[in-house]
């Protein structure tokens, strides 16, 4: 796992931390289209500082929430967004629950 200082060290402001399948990597990929690279990096730096503060305050180790954290929080929203995206691409969607 990369250390916190690697957040700005790789080429073009990208780092190993945002390339992996972690909560912070997923957060970066969610923020990138809206904020652009530089602001998304700053948002991640803020998230890391907040996480570090909570870890120090509670004397707890870091627990990664996982790249699928937002999908697990609201699976209905994830489904709606996926259907809407496919409809925008010109597909007609009929969802059938898995058996």
C-alpha cells in the first residue's frame, strides 16, 4: 500500500493510491469528471487529512471502505444510474431480477 506522501509524487499529479481498487481510488474516479485532476487530488488530500485526524483521535487503524462503498450504500441509485446511462446510449432496458 502506498504511503500518504505518494499522493503527489507520480507523473502528472496521479499516484499509485488513485490507481488501485480502494475507496480513495474510487472517490478520485468519481470526482475527476466534475472537478478535474488538480481539484480531485486536493479533495483526496482533504479526505486523507480527515481520515488521519479520526484515526489519531480514536486511536484506530485505517479501514478502507472499499471501491464499491457507494454502490453498497445505495444499490437502487446505482441501478437507476446504470439504466439511465444505457438509455442515453440508445438501449431499451428491461430488468429481470436474478434467480
